[in-house]
């Protein structure tokens, strides 16, 4: 009976976890033992240890760990399910993970999916040799950044260490019932793109369903609106007080964390500043490739700045896409405006401060969001504004497709 349970859980959970690992771009599956590298704490680490104990036929140890986990998190349904299987295995062989005959099959599937996501995320933590492609340059005041991988049901926290993103922590998350790539109101999908935390909603403004607090993000952003995407109310939030965690596909589009995980994360969030990048499968870069891509984009932005200062309007406009929009202006109207303004200038100086370059994770086009503080001066005008641009790659060249105040 012990061997039956051990093999059953290994086959239904661990093998599925190993297969899922093969889908991570830029990461190879290394067969170094079932639980190599298990070292840190948290419920995901405990579940990994429990399943190791089961695989080694140490069911009493596994049960003790499971009961301790339940004592710490009484509402952790997945732990209760594993405990039930461990108790049942003492008296009879079991035929499936979650062997209770009267259990709801959909709920059991949710718990299996949660177990796979937790183990896979825990066993495949990022290394310091690879970084998410999206964090090309963070502003000095952006102390941390969030990268969510909806495919893996994982949220990663990165620290800004002199411009280089350094992995800090990660947590299991739930996403939209219908998956990712949100397009319209009510589609129950989580958006994919580059966003930021805009505010914090205190408990007194929330129902218990959202947990102790919520952090709205700015979906839809300018790029979403340009592409016809709509909807509202996408938050990072917690879970009801009687729930420890929700299944991987459970929300109406929000990113949902266990309340204790949201508590831990909230200490790193800067309202209006912290980037929240949501992807459907993270692209990882080596540090060399990340540095090369970062340097190339920074050079392109610097060339645009210099060409603006040169007052050579043709060179300056050569940085703009034929699909360019800025409010109601298309490229033709923008060009006329710039030519008229530049004709009255005898000199122009443009300084860029607090530069942020974040790559959009959307799969259809190569897009980066560039944000900066623009210090402009000329013979007849001086001002400082916060500017946002979207650059898109066209025929191998980066072009500005959107520009406006941030």
C-alpha cells in the first residue's frame, strides 16, 4: 500500500511537473534527483518534502509533516487532500490522487493542478545567471519589479541592483479562469503586458473575497487601448479568510495570492512606481544577451535624442513608425507639428532622466515601453515633463509607435 501511494503521487504529480519544466524557454531540465536543491521554507517546500517522504515509503514522516502544515494553514485544502490519501493508504490501496469517492471531480482536478504548479514553480526557481528579458532597464527609484508567469502560476520579485534585476523571491498565484491574453471586458482572462501598481485598497474598502488588501494595476495601458483591448479592475489581491489559496485558473482576470504571500509582497511595492510585467511564459536571457539587448536599445533611444537636438527634422522623424499615434495625431499630423515648431528654434537641448526600458511580453510584436523624465530647453521654451513611448521593431529597426505624457 505504501509503494502504491508513493508511485501514484509520483506519477500524477512529479512526472507532470518534470514534463512541464521542459516548456520553460531557456531552461533545461536537469535530472539531478527528484528533490535536488530543496532548501528553503514555505508550504511549497514542505509539499516537496512530503512527496519525497512518500516516495521513500516514509508515510509516518509524511503524515507528520502534512499535519504540521495543516496546523500552520488550517484552510490549505491541498494539504488536507494529501492527508486524506495518507490515512486511506493505511487500510486500502488507492487508485487516484484524491481518492475520496464522493469528492467533486472538478475540485480534485483543481487541487491536482495546484500541486503540479506549486512543485514545478518551487523546483525551477530562477538562477542568477539568467534574467527575465523584460527588465532591460529600471529607473533608479524603481527598487523592485514584479514578473508574473501565468503559464507557470508564479510571481517573481526582482530587486534593482544598479540597473541589473536580481531575483529575490517567488510565490504561487492564481490567474483568470480562461487563462491569459485578456482582450475584452468579462472574458475572464488575465492581461499580458507591462503595467504598474497604481494604488492600494485597504481592508475597509474591500469585501472578504479579496483578502486583506488589493493593489490595482493600470490595465488597460496605452498599448492595450491602441490594440482595442478593454476592461477594468485588474488587481493583485488576496483570498477570502476561509481559504488558503485558489486553483491556478480561478479569478476573473486578477492575479491572486495567498493572504500571507500578499502581506510579504506588499512591503516591496511602491505605488505608482513598481513595474508589474505579466507574461504567458517568461523569456529568459543570459546576462550577456541581456546586456547586449539593453545596450542596443539604449543606443537607439540616445540616437533619437541627438537627432531631436540636431534640428534635422527628417532624421528625427525617421525614428517614428508609419503607424504612429499620439492622442488624435497620426504620423502626418505629428510631422507637420514638429516641422512648424522646429523652424522657430535656433537651438534645442534635450535631457533624459529616470529612464526605464521594459520589454512587452506580448507574442505578436516586439515592443518596448520607454518612460523617462524629459528636460527640454530651447531659445524660446523650457519645460520638464514625464514622457512615455512605445517602440516597435519594424523590418529590423526600432520605431516609435506611440508617444505621450506619462
